[in-house]
C-alpha cells in the first residue's frame, strides 16, 4: 500500500463509504453477548417469517436476506431468531452518523447503515497515509457503537461504494483515483450502485457487460436514452462519478405508510382496520412536522396487482378521520366493484402533496379548533407513552407486526420516522 502522507500528496478528490456489517444482526449480538459467534437472523417481529438480515455466522450456512424462516432453519437448526427492534437500530445509527462528523463535516447519510464522507478538503489535517485515515474511520465507528464496519476509499462515490463491499466484514479497501478505471474494468456494470438489470440489458445491446466495455459507447448514446443519469453511468463505469455528496435532506415529496397483512384477506371490517391504522400513521406524521395534504392515494395489493386511487379532501388536512373517509370511499366504490373476490395481502395510504401548514385561517370553525386541540393532546400522549398508546378503539385489533426502517430514513427531520 502507498504510505505517502495525503498532506504531502493530496488526492484531487477523496471519498469514503462506511458500510456497517450485518447491521441489525450485529446490534442483536452486541446487546446479547451470548449470541456472539452464533447464527442469528432478524425477522419483523416474533411472528415474522421472512428474514430481514442475518449474521455472518448464519450467512456462512447459506442463509440470506429474504429467505423464509422455515427454509433457513433447515440449513441451520440452531438458528437464533431475533425480533427486529427498529428504534434501537435507529438509535445506534444516529450515534454513528454523529460520530463520523468528527472525521469530516462533509457527511452524506446514504441509508441507516451507510454513509459517504468527503475527505477532500480535510486532507491537510491528516498528516498520514490514506490507510491510516481509513483506520481512523473504522475506530471512530467502533468507539461510537461497539460495532465493526467496512470502509472503501476512492476518488468518487461509486468506486468508494464498490470498494467497501470488497472485503466484508471488517474490511478496508482503497482504490487510488488514478487507478479506478483500470480497477473497475473487469467489474460487471450491474455491480455498480444504481445500475439495475433494465439498464444492464440496454447496455448489453451495445456489448457493454463490464465497466471496461463502456468505452465502446459514446457518452451521447447513454445521454440520449437516460438523460443526465446516462451520462453519469458512463462516467461511473470509468471511476469518474461526478456526483457530489448530498448533506441536506429535502422535505419529503410524499408521506406514506403501508403494511403487509394476512394473505387473502377479504373481510371488509379487517381490511378497514388496517387502512385506519395507515391513515392514522400518515396523519400523525403530517402533524408531527406541521404538514398538511389534500391529495391522497389509497391502495390494496391483490394477486392481480395493486388497486389504488388518488382521492382529494375538500381542504388540506392532517386529520386521520378525513383521510379515513377517503379510504372508506375507496373500499365502498372501488374495492367492492368486482375486486372483492380477490383477497388482499397489502395495504397502503399516502399523502401525495405534503405542504407546510399555514396556520388557522378565517374559515376555521370552533369545531375545527377543538379538533386541533384534541389531536395535539393525542399526539402529546403518544409521544410520551408510545405510538398508539391513545388510539381509536378499532386500532386495538391492529397488526402486532412492529414498524420497520424505511430506506429513506434519516436521523433528523421528516424522514426520522419508522414505517409500518
């Protein structure tokens, strides 16, 4: 490895990607030392049958994310099932992300267990080789959480993310920016973050299967087909991803909640309970961040696919009762008409146009003011004693499955919310 100090010979750009190792399962092993070295899997609640993630000891037995618990137990009869604890995972993630700002203030939280660090501007502060900076990052994460991580460092986000996966768990992989094109040349283009199978099939038409093949195609071809994304992919494959870090988290474009329900649910009362649960979660989240919305989507997933409709309230709202009125309309008009013969296995409710609340206008009646005070009281109780500590009676029969961490989760702001 290169032992030259970055202070003496700085890189034109230096990006690191921190990737936690089997994050949820590692936290379970951390909190229960007796599970260390044993195969552990995490499921969504004790009744969950699908594996969210598994420890490396379990992965060594062939257990994978998405596998059914029964199938996994056939591979590892001694497999330990841990019910997911999303609030604990979010707590640990927040500690890690906060600690990383001691390395550099330029941190982009990519997901609950990944973060990009832009080290370009602080190289002069680190009078040491790149390898030592990588070890400082790993030490920082361990001190903040007691967990190990893998780190990739290169001159752009895509190469750094690819590098972080190379030596998991507990790895450190460095790709000098001047070596990135050569290093990636034999890598499948679909192994790069953001290049899915659809784009992969398109590139294959031009003989592009590996990153080194990308030079066969002019950048304009991808630009014409995919716009700026296509141009970025062309550069990504050659270790020149221009994408900057995104520190600021914008306001959510939508606020939605969904839940998988017992397969082939046809009972309208049961279905209404699940939709009521989602309506109340959306409404509470809108109120938490002083948002309102007027356009909502309500949908159910059947064996024939999603049946969903966009529906409007008369005025912008954050009242679960008004959102539920739309859900009832949906059930009575759209689900009853021919769809009731098809069982439902998932529901979803979303606010499609959340906007900051403008306060009480002149059109607000005394009843509106009373309702706002009531909702504020309910929110205060639930904030103190736990979600749905105070709720409508039908929600006592809601699903026992816990919330999960959304891919869009962030430690602060409107995205610091666990989904159903």
